[in-house]
C-alpha cells in the first residue's frame, strides 16, 4: 500500500491524474477462508452469493479507504468513488448469482474528481437499475472503463510484476496479440484468472487505437513504465501478424516492399538501387520476414558457405520502439539454427546485435556476426571469406551488400560472455536512431604504431593504479618511471611488461629525463596546486619538446593562455590533439555533468541554471584518511560537502559557458558517481524529443551510452564510459531531469587520460581501453 501510494503521489505531484480502479480478491479470499467458506470460481469469475457479497462490499470499502488515506498522508487529494460509475445487469444469475455484466459507464464522477484536483479511486462494484449491487471482475471493469476513456496506456498492477510463463517460469516481456493470442490461449498454464485477463485485454485493445497498450507491472515499476522507453513488466499490444515469404509475388504491396528496402544504407547512399536488388532476389533462394506493414523487413539468403546469411535487417523507428525487431528475430531463429550477418562499424547501437550473436569479427570498417556455429574450423572459414570480401570491397571502393541496423564498432569476440560494455543498459533498444548529428565524431583508427614511454608522477593513488592497469594492456605504451615519495624503492606491483621500481623524482630529475628524451608522455597524477614546478621543468628543459604532458589535477583546467587543451574528447575538437603538447584532464564530476547537459544546452531557459546533485563513492576522497573515506563514518550515511563554489561547479560552468549549481556528496560505495541533473527548459520538449537529442549528439561515441532508464551507479562501477538516461520531463514540459553515471577512477580519470594520450600520440582513440567486459548478472 505504501509503495502504491508513493508511486501515485509522484504522478500527482508532477501534474498527472491517474484514474485508479482496484479489486480486492486476495483480501476477500482470506476472510472467506477464515469463515470456513471455500472461494468458488467458474472460468475465472467468482461465484458471488449474498453471503459472499457482504464480504465483497465490506472489503471494497475498506481497501478503497486505506488507499485514499495513504494518499492524503502524502499530500495528495484523493476522492473515493465506490459507486455511480458502472451500471450492470446480471451476468448469469443462476450460474454466478450476484455478478454483473457492465452495460454502461458514467465517467461524470471521474471528471468531477479530476476537476476538483483529486485522484479518482474507483472500485469495480456495479449497480442494476433497481439499485442491486453486483460484483464485477476488476479486469473486466478496467476494460469497460478504458473503452470510454480511450487512454494511451492501461496499467495493471500485480505482485509478480508481469505475466509469468508457467512453463519457463520467466516473466514475459512483450505479447503481440495479433500474432500470439491463439497459441497463447492453448498453453496449459493459461487458465483461470490469467486466461480471463488476457481475453479481456484482447477484447479491449481490439476496439482501441492500435497505439494503445496494456502493461502488467509491479507497483515499484510504475514510474519506469510511464517515463522510460524500455518500460517494465509485461507489455501487451495488438501488434501485427508476422509473415514469411520466399517469393516476391507473395508481397501484396510492392510499394511497401520498396519503402522498406529504402531504409538500407547501401540503397540510401545510391550504391545499389531498389530495382537492382529486387532483380537479384528474383532468381535467388531467399526467405523474407516482416510484419504486415513492413515496419521491419529481414531477408535471409543462401551463401557461399554452409551458413545462411542475413542479407537485410531493416527496421523503421516504430519497429524498434515496438520491439517488432525481437519478434522477427525469434522467427528467424526458429527457421535457421545458424546464421551470419554483417553491419558497418560506422553505425551506432551495438547492444542489440551483440546480444543476438555468439561471436563477431571486425575488419576495415565492417563487423561479421554469427550464431549457432561451434566448430573453430567453420568460424575460421567464415572469417577468411569475410576478410576477402571486405578487402575486395575496400579495393573497389564499394561497401558490402550485407547490411543491418545501426551499431557501434566492436573488437574481436567469439564468446557469449564477452558482450558490449553497455549491453546491460539497452534492453530492447526501443529508441534506436538511424542517423548521426554528432559534430565531433570519433577519429578513425590511429596511424602511429611506434612504442612510447610513459612517466607517472604521483602514481600512489587510486587513479594512478587504474592508469597503470590500462597501460599494462596497451599495445604501444609502456611505463618507464613511476614517482611516489611514500613508495620510493618499492616494486611496482600489478605491472607485467617490466620490473619497475618507484622513484621519488625531483624537479631536477624530471628536467634531466626530458633533456635525454627518456620520456614520451608525462602524466601528472598529483594533488591540486602541486604540479606547476614539474611542468615548468619539462618546458624549460633543452629538448626537442616532442613529449606530451597530461595533467590529472585541476591546475590547468582554467588556463587562459590557450597552451593547454581541455581533454574531454566527446565534447572537444579531436582534430586539435595532434598539435597539442599539454592536455588538462577534466574532473570526474565535471565530465559526467558536461556529458549530461551539453546536448540540451541550447534549450536551457534564459536566466536559469541547471542544478546538479552529485554523489560519489569514497574512492573520490583519495587515499589520505579523512571523514569522507572513513567507512565507518559513511555506513548508513550520505555526506554533503563543498555546498557552494565547488571547483567542479566552476569547471562545468566555464566549459559549457553557462552557470550551473552543483552540490557534491560522498556515499558508502567505493567507486562510481551518480548525477541527478535538473535542467530548466525554454522550449517545450517531450522525453522522447530529448532522448533523441542525446542519441544524435553522441552517435558513434563508444564510451557514452544513452538509455531511456535512469542509470544505476552499481552498473557503471568498473566500466569505462558514461551512461546518460532518465529524461523525466515535468507536466508543464518546462524542466527535464537527466541522470548521468560515471566511474570516477576510469572515464572520470584514468580512462579519459588514456583517451587523451592516444589522441595526442596518434594511436587509435580507444587503444588499450576495454570496450568488452563481462556484465555482472
């Protein structure tokens, strides 16, 4: 009850008026059983005699009042409506007794409640014309009410958080009734109330707009279902029947087929015409899959190997948003035990493909995927054929004809456990974008393969250790010196490329190393206000001045000399790195905040400022003991600090050229930051509009993931990127709340440092950065 009231209160306080209709089945059964009465049902409908009705009516009134009182305690005006809405006649008086069949719905009491600023809380009790109260199944009553109101969304709340498949014991994510209803009703576990519920939902959606849907979720997921693209629980909609064809004549509309094929990148770029491709299909053996309006079209063809090839997988935005893509994929999997397909590295959203594939191999801007292939020999053969095909396409300047949905680049992987680092955050990919407006796209692969020596000055802290781990797996970088006053003389542990001993390098030592050309990259991992003498020693040394300096402190983030490049690649100008010698690494809080605000900056209301509520794990407080990294002090605690004028507040304001308000906190977890950012809007935008802005701005960025859900800090810990999501828009559409998460030790420090080194040295931007991580369950 408390959870339900809290969720409804949230909707109320953002200006929404959900119409709430409740049953009271479990409470009725408990009372009847205590009185020695066994509840009796026929086809999922409770047989309601006069004795049962007295219990039913009492329970309805009690539960209705409980919910109203719980809401009012939270400052929500609520109005109990226990009658006057549903008129009914006896469903079958002899069979069910006092059970009603609704004949009409009067929405006047509901509208009056909302007009008075109160949430309407209804029971499913109905009345005959002569005043007899009749019991009506709440699912049935909800359906009748929805037919009158015609809502876009109908939500059923249950304790299981959705419909559970009785055979697999797994929650059903999506049901497309036009395709699945008949088979679903034949399942042995679909009986009693479940069968009635599905039947009622089918009848309800048949007469509502096709865009309407029903969600069956838990109370905890109410906000997630309403305000995110990914949703929660079980989504039920009409959908469309899925059809398969193996002959062009079987397509009822050639124009619909042409429209679907025009989504193909090769056709859109005039590398091949629709007519030419259709002519290819005329004499070929193929099988095409699609829904009735061809929002999604997939074509599987025979290949030169024994593994069929998914030649086309083309989806409209609606196809992605409505999960038609997953339904099509399920149909393909049933028909083809093994499959191969290709996509372009220039595409954006990788999670869907890597979730479907058993393995992948990338070469020259293309990625080969496959599933169902166990033999290493067969995989090697596929890769060889793919490599030859790509090489020939590169030489002739033509792209491979095999295409698919937009994805990001991906390194070699042949194991299901090696998935995209952000695959966990992209269930269903309902919001896939098919184009990019990123003004600063990632650079192509680097041209430099020459090894370089790195010196870490101040390597004792958490960030220094994280950077050492990254360099240890970098293809070209190696550590030549690590300097720490406290660890001088000790062996550097965890570094496998060479035996390194900590030094205590002084200014004159650094100058001498620079003059001898012993160091290619200097990394200053020192506290704020300390590194200036070391930088001056490098700059004044008599040397070729080809070495690079990366400063992890805040000392040069506010530089006005234009000598220091601010090193946030996703928001800066990547073309400036090659000429830059000195790079200031952004702060961890500042990186996530800028990523979370930049795409919507032009829509920020004039004279107002974004506000950032930031919480970091205690590793952000460093290794020096303090109340902010004292585990006992942090237990069951949240510590705010630097309530105004925090250095990252000034950093973000400077880089975005707009004032922001930032309040940092430290929490009891070790690493990871969560920002909740409230942004005032001058333009009315929907959550989807805003999400599209973010997806377009970060298209192709491997270390930034955009999701409809509010990301969790526990999911970013140990990951090398930023996740941005949530996009909760106020009822007046004058404010959006964006959530951004980042690992403060990685993309907030060490990973970003390595990005900056790679770009400055001419390596591939992501060299040495693990883009593949096994996702924790």
